[in-house]
C-alpha cells in the first residue's frame, strides 16, 4: 500500500489530489488510451466504508496496534535500522505476501469480483497465522487493495466483476511475527489491448531497473531519476516503439516507504525526479512501488476517501517490492525470471522479497 506524500491525514491538502466533479463522461476511454471500462464513484451511501463489515480475524493471531482502533502510530522522525534477525522476520512476512499475491493473480479471470478475491486472500493470510495489514488501517475496510484500469491506488474490493480487457493491481501486505511484508503487481485479465500491455510492461521495467541500482551509499533520489528516464522511453526492453512515442507520467503524490515493525515509516521513496537528501545504508528496508499513468498522473479522490483515479481516465499500473539494504556479502540465490505478459491464465511470475548487497539484488524468498 503506497504512502501519500504528505501523509494520509493530510490527503486533501496534497495539491494533485482533487475531489471529483459531477460530469457526464462516455463509458469507454478515448481511443488514444485504448478501449477499456472506466471506473467512477458509486453513490455516497455505498461509499460510506465506515458502515462496511470487516472480515473476522481469529483472536489468537497477533495484530498490529491499529487493528482495533484504526489509528496507526507511525512516521517517527528517523529511519529504522534493522538487525539481521529483524531482516529475516521481514523476509518471512514478504515471502508470505508474495505467495498470497501469486494466488490472487491466478484468480484474476473475467467474472470474478474483487470482493471474492479479497475473501480468498483474507482466508489465505489468516490460515498462515498472519494479519492482513490494510484491514482497518485508518479505517480501510478490506484486507487487500484492488485497483482496476483508471484507479491509481487504494481501490477497495467490491461487487464489480472483472471484465475481459481489464488491468488490475493487487496490493498485498501481511503482518507476521511483528513485521509487515508488502508487495503488489498488475495483472492482465483476458485480452488487453497493446496500449495497456505497454503500460504494464514499462511499469515492471521501471521497478526492475530501480531495484538493480540499490545498494549502500546510493542516494534515495536515484530511484526517481531512473524511473523518470525509463518511463520516457529512454530504456525499453518491450514495446519500445510504443513507449518511445507515448511517454507515461509518474505519480508524485504516492510514494514508497520504509517498512518493518511499522506498516509505513521513513524513508519516503519518490518515484519521480526529486532533490530529496539521504542515501541507503545497511539495515534499511523500504518499498519501491512506481505508479505509471497513460496520461496525466493528477489524481481524483473518491468520496470513500481511499480510492484515487486518474483525472483524465487514463489507465494506471503499479508494481512493488520490498528492498532491504545489506552492507556485507550474503549467499547468492537466483534472480527471479518473469514473463512480460501478466495474464492471469498465463501467470508464471514469482514476486519476491529482495535483499540488495554490494553485488546487486538477491532473493530471500525463492
């Protein structure tokens, strides 16, 4: 789950987040963005998430401090430095999150509702003795986030069935043995047009390139520099002709974040070019989770106070891993291999927690 740049409580103050206007719009997107369904807010009554019944979690499962109150105690004024033991616990949480995400991707077929996906993944998480971190985080009513087509982030699972041609981001975070593990991916549902495929591919490339640059002493702003270059088509492995002709925008109001005992903490990881100070050090752990949009990255917040959609109804894609910085050399494991086609019926991706050493990124959860 991405962090809002000015923190969740100041969401409305963020300049790029605007409340929706009552406008009449067609049911299909402009041809320049491709053909797909555009999501828009439902009635205010349906969007009153405070009245939604939350899924139950067994009493013997350890819960984060906000599980009952909905009030997290985060954003301390320093970046946590994790010990090797803490990194192992973080890795275990990340491994579970990856396995649950993989399960969710396989469910992404036309006809299934996102609420049904939430139900299955909720059961999978608690069956492993973990707590679904988004559940009641500042009142969030579900156990995962599901963001479809023009939804930038924080989409709430509901009764809408997935449709052929949708793209959907599933964001999974679990709380296991005192630590949060956070990951997400965007999946193609059935046959997606080339515009949508190019967006998804480029977003995944941005994440991969950003991870490969991480290591001790690397400035945090290097992540944003690399992603900004890549989304402009300067470096492409797939659909290069399309990417060169159509620059994607990067959301600058939603960021990666530190993670560990807290769901969100420092550092904030910006995915656009920035002048933020600070560099990576051994023991730091944070998420990298770029969000790319077909047109403008300006967002509209729905009345549910969570769902954010693009103002111009262009599609959005996101991928996320958690990175831990290690100063010393560790045992070497194989880097994961993924296919560029994130179709649910051809799913062969493995989403992993990554440790970054002086030799580059390595997998802890293979």
